[in-house]
């Protein structure tokens, strides 16, 4: 018996050694895997918060909460004007100007956030006219968070450039964890309802946003020298990238934004649960993109395309396999976690799982254009998707309900995927690489993991 236990320990010890080496390494592979592991933890927390709100609020309450929380996030991400991407690109190109670039980006972010806040306060009463006065009023007050959320995107970009993925991931983890803790307090105190739960989603992030901003200001100081020149430097790339950021944000939220005006709160609650649960597979693409864009910026075109497609093949293969497994167990998981009243969301959930898998792979491929200084191609890509999905949602949702929303989202992402491949061929003037995962990709991944483990072991011996 003892011999069997020892044998098992011998077999699993290399796995623990590999994980330990990756988690302590500063390599790009390790950063990607750490970001992915944290993203999985964050998804787990978000799923738990979603389950708690769905259980205690029901479909109608969940729909009202979604309507109140959605807009501050959506408008903040919509009014970045490409500043985070421009900051990454320009600091990587001109590291000696990092302080000036960060200072100017902060002022630009505050201005953009203020514009977004004002737009939300004015616009929301018209779009949420089917909701109660209190829901609309709360949504307007939530606009006060928008400037801080814009600054958080700039800070995240700066941490990525600085290679501070450990801190970046910890902050990403602590914010939803704080929300979960607040929801627990609300449940235990018997004060859980749509409005208090919305506060629990918004307020806990504020101290983290402020602390991160103050920390980076202390690191770089406030440098106003050549501010106008730096502004032009950021805005010239940012405007080209902004379309991508805006369209990407619209693509992420557009279904919920449009559906808010087409469905009642109960149906919106069902759709919000389906969207939240389908984002599980988004962890692969978002984690990779956070590291891939800074890594690929500055590389020769052939290397950028080769690296991007290899990462695409690996991440998309994993995402589709995970999606297939989730589709099989979905009928049991959905009712077990959220209750029988949410079973109606099963059909649209499966469509959204497939949509998220393909969309994530498309955005991984888009990083090739971002890294090669062609962000406008990605902007057109996202715009094309929106031009198709909005009328499809308006047409299909009234006729088919939730299923219509899923069909519209899936159709749009398939067209965007084809568009990015066409532009690899004709804009980058390169042959489209093989799209399915190969043995060489698997060997490359295993070799990369083994190399990092060996390097780390050598470092520890020294």
C-alpha cells in the first residue's frame, strides 16, 4: 500500500514542479498561464455571485439589477478613446517617455470619463423608459463610477507594460471577491434586493481603483512637459484603436443593451444568467490577449502572424472542447445552480457558448493587426459585426425571444471570423495559416512548458 502511494507521488511530483516553475517565472508563457488561472478563479467567483443574485432576486430582480449595473461599465469602456491600447503601444516603442505618456493618459482618461458620465445621465431615462423610476434613478447615480472605471483601464494597460501581471491579476481577483463578500453580508442581514446587490457590484472596486492610480502616480510623478506632443502621440494611435475598443465593447454588451429595450425584466434576467455562464470559456482568449499584444508589438510581421495563429489554434481548440463538455451537462448545471425557473435559458445558453468560443478566437487573431500598427482593420471588423447583429437582434428577438438573440450573436461572429481571415490574406498579404490544431502546436506547447520548468530548476540550483 505504501509503495503504491509513493508511486503516485512520484507521478504527480513533476506536475507540481511544473506548476511551481510556471507560477514563479516571469516569462510570457508563465504570465499567460497565471492570468488564465486567475481568470478561472474570477469566473468561479462571478458564477457564485450570479447564482446568489439569481436565487435571492429571481428573474425579475436579476433583470432589474442587470439594467442598473450594466450602463456604468458599458459607457466607461465605450469612452476610452483607445487610450489604453495607445499607451501600451507607445510605451513599448518609447520606454524613456513612460512618465509623460502615463501622465497625459490620466488627464485624457478623466476627460473621457466625465463625458461618458454626462452622456449616461442624460441618455438613460429615454432608453430605460419601460423600467421603474427608481431603477432609472439608480442607473443615473451609477454614472459617478464611470471616470474611475476609465482610469482603471489605463492603469491595467500600464501594469501590463511594466510586466506587473502578479499585481494585475491580484487586483482583478480581489474586486469580485469583495463583491461576493458584500453579497454574503446582504444575505445574512436580510437586506438583499436589486438595489443593494447593485451597490455590491459597483462600490467594492473604488478603493482598488484609487490605490492603483496613486501608486502609479508615485512611481512616475506628474510630468506635464511636452504634454501636447504626447497627447498627439497617444491620440494618433488611440483614434485608430478606439474604433476597435468601442466596437469590441459594443460587441460584448450590445445584445444586453438592445434586449433591455425589447424584453421585460424577467426575460432579461434569464438572458443575463445565460450570458454570465457562457463567459466561462472566454477565459482562454482574454488571458492570452492580455499578454499577446504587448509581446507581439515590435516583432517582424512573419513572427507576429506565426505566433498569433499558433496561439489561436491552441486556445480555440481548448475553448471548443470545454464548450462541448459544458453543453452536455448544461441541463443539470443550470437548474442545479440557478433553479428550475431559469431552465428556459438553456437554448440560448448553448448558442452563446459557441459564439463566445469563436469570438474569443477571432479577437486573438485580431492582435496580429494591433501589434503591426493596423488597428483600423480590427475596428472595421467589429463595426461589421455590429452592423449585422443590431438589425438581426431587432428582427429575431421579437419573433423568437431568447433563441433569436443567440442566433443573431452566433451569425455575427461567424462573419467577423471570415473577415479577419480575408484581411490576413489581402491586407497583410500573407497566406492564411492552418486553422486547426496540429501535433507541432502540441509539441511547441509542451516544449515551452518544459523549457520554463528546466530554466527555473537551473535558477534554483544556482
